[in-house]
């Protein structure tokens, strides 16, 4: 078993074993931890109890109950791993080689980080703690650029915030950072981080799109014309090439909102949701599978009975192999039917309901296909250069379209190994169900499942938009529910059948600054006999949570830093968001500042 050691433990020795076990069980939702103290250090080992299955337990009636059983088959419970007696330092490690991980002793955590970098980090994080400055940072930067110009702003921003949160402006500038991280056992995830408001795209005169309310407050890549999207592809290609040249075992990250108009993504997502609802109408017994008889019967109840309708029916059955005894599943239904076929299908509707109204027009279809072609072009290059490609998750009203694109390129490029990683946001209520569906789909179509797990970055926006537009919030009601979802997801992915039989490695990036989840991931790896080189990756943002990343890297785990880069002026929105995030997440930021201050004091004064 792997054990995590905390020399400056986060619990005092005055807390009883039972109290601490209950405290940890509450924080990890369904995981019990036993604790023992030995001299000055605190060690514990954790056995994993049954994973909490909130989605299944709250789904009780009709078709939903049948679907819950389908989801439950992938959200498997784990056997009671009753805690054994705590082990000594020399016993730590599942292969006989002892090691310990200490996330909280500054002298150990920051051993590989130069004093100048620590000092800059402490100053930057302290400024982030000054909320009035951070809240008005965007306005201050805009005014400064207007009054003094970009070059003057660069003089102040580049050596401070930019250097702390970004790796550099181009491939040459990022190389030293990559080498520094590599020397500390840390890999790199390269991300071209130029951003702008969706509001900018609203200013464009795109007649193909309706002006849909509530989209404009998100931060996404800038969009002006198709030409700009093609330029973004070239930038991403350079990022993929940079990974290949500088950090062969690294990742490249892309955002789909850089490949097309965000309003188009929303329109397409609306159409895909309508397609899913159509599937539910056709799936009379609610088992999540459409047989030939079920499909034909449901089809004629909704679509016109004429020669065009008959031809369309036969074409769809051929696409899905229904005549060969195969069934259609809900993920396959929305990913294999191209947007052109969706439009043709809607034209045969008996009634002009939601599905008919959601169908894309010819101009939109053309732009969707261009967007897919751009994503495919990037995936082709990533596979050719043997670079793993992370597709970032974005706002929930873009995500169905993003998932559709990712599934299409995963189907093609993940045949032999993990090349394309989708991202699952665990603050969304649908994540349990969606994760199970994607795993089942990969198994059925025989391609390699791969993903990144995050909690989510747009909670305030999502809730405000839901309230404004009058639909239920897609976000979990409490942070505890989000934590529980994240921890469940890690268990589900590690417990996949092909992982347990060693047919596949885990192929999961645990992208989190949450120490509890990292501890749990390590514990699960030990429980399941998953070695450090079997596809469990840990990732944190550059300039944040160094105590986690450097400790994991030095302990031999696959640890990564998410390295944003790009022209300084173009990444200013990213820098503002990082500053705001540090200001909002006060507990973690305060702990990090405290640890850095302690180490600086030790280095300067002994």
C-alpha cells in the first residue's frame, strides 16, 4: 500500500482516531480513513468503501430507472478495503521500494525551486489576495494600455504575473521552463492561452445565427471570421509540434471554441439535445437501446410515410447496422448521424415540434463541417507526432457539440492507444451518467477510453444563466456533491474492466488542486494494483499548487504542469482569471502563501 506522510499534518494530535475518521469520511463522501500517530509524523492508510452512487439512488421510476441500471453497471461498488494496521516508512510502496509523500513541509516541497521564483510567487499570490485590485484588474489593465501603451504594461506585467502563471510567449521562451520542470520529475501540458469575450463574437454580423440570450458573458477564444479560425488551427499545430520537440511525453491542450463561432456551438448543441430527446421518444421501453422493430415502429409514428421517408429509414438503418441485428445506443445516435442527415430527418417530421425547429440550416451545416475538419486536422497531426491531445471542456451549453466532435475523433484516433482525451466536468449533475455512457461506448466500438477530470470553472456563470433563462441549474447544489462526483469518477475509471485485466492503462488525467482527491487517487491506485506508469496522470496549473505537483513528481508519479503560453497582450484575460481564482479560493491560496513564506524565512534567516 502507498502511504501519504504529513510531517506538518493538517490534523492536530488532539483529534481522536474516530473523530478524524468521521471527518475524512465526510469530506470524501463514502471513504473511510484510519489514522495513527507515530512520534512526530502522521500516517494513515485508507480502504475504499462502496462508492456513493447518488445518480442511481435518486433515479427511481419508469425509463429513468432502467437507464439508471445501465449507468450503475459502470458505477460499480468497490469491495470493503478494511484498513489494516498502519505501516512504517520502510514498508511504504506496493513494489517493495519505500517512499513517502509529504505535501506540507515547505523545506521538502520547495527543495527544487529557486529562491527568486519563490519570492516572486509569494509577491504575486499576496497581490491576488487584495480583492479590490483583482476585481477591477480588467478595467485597470484596459486603462493602463490606453494611457501608456502595451509596451509599458509589459514592463510591469511580464516579470511578475505573466512569468508566474505563463511559461513564455513562444516556443523558445517556454523551453527553460519545460527543462526546469523535467528536472523535477514534472511533465508539461502546453496550452496556447489567448482569450477574449464571446461578446466580441456578438459584434460580428453573422446572419446564419440567431442572437441567443445569455451566451455573451463567457470567456472563450476570440472569433471574427473563418480565416481567424484557420489561423487558430495553425497556432494549435505549432503547440502540438512544440510538445513533440520539447517534451515528448507531454500533452497539448485545445479549446473547440477556437475552431468556430461560439454561437454556432450553442446552436448545434441545442440540435443535439433535440436529437437525444428524439431518441427517448423512439425508445419506448426506456432501456437505452433501439432495436430494429422498436426503431421502425417509432419512426413511422413521427415521420411522414412516403417514398422519401422510406428511403431515409433504410439509410439510417444501414448507418447503424440495424438490419444486421445491431441496436442503436444514445451516444451512437447523436455521433453517427451527421448534421446533414439530421436536417433531412427533420424535413420529414409529421409535426413541426422542437426537433424540427432545432435543425441546423445549410449555412450552419457548412460551418459545422468546417469546424469538424479543423479538429480532425489537429487530431491527425497529434497522432502522427505521437502527442496526446486534451480537448478542454467549456460551458454546458457548448458541451454537447464539443462532446460530439471529441467522440468522432476518438473513434478514429484512439484505436490502438490514447491519443485524444475528452474532459469531464464533475460539478455538472449529468457527469455520472455521461461518463458511464462514454465508457460503455468505447467498449462497444473497441477504441481506447481516455479523459481528463476537472471540477469545473464556470459555476457562477452557469447558475446565473440558468436562473436568467428559467431552467434548472446544471451545477451540483453543494460543493460536497461536486467533490463526491469527482471522487466517484476516479473510482469508476480505475475500475474499468479493461484496466483491471491490464488490457488498457487507466488513461486519466487527475486535473485538480484538491489535495483530498489526489490522496484518494493514490490510495485507489494502491487498492487496484495500478502502478505509477499505468496511465494515471496528475495535473495542476502553472504557478499554483506547486506543493502538490513537485511532491508527486519527486515521488515518481506522472505529474504535469499546465503551461499556458502566447503573446503577453493576448493572454491578459487568462492572467486576470488566474488572479481572480487565487483571490476567490482563499483557503488554498492562503496555505500556499504560508508555506512559501515559511520556506523563504528558513532560507533567509535559517
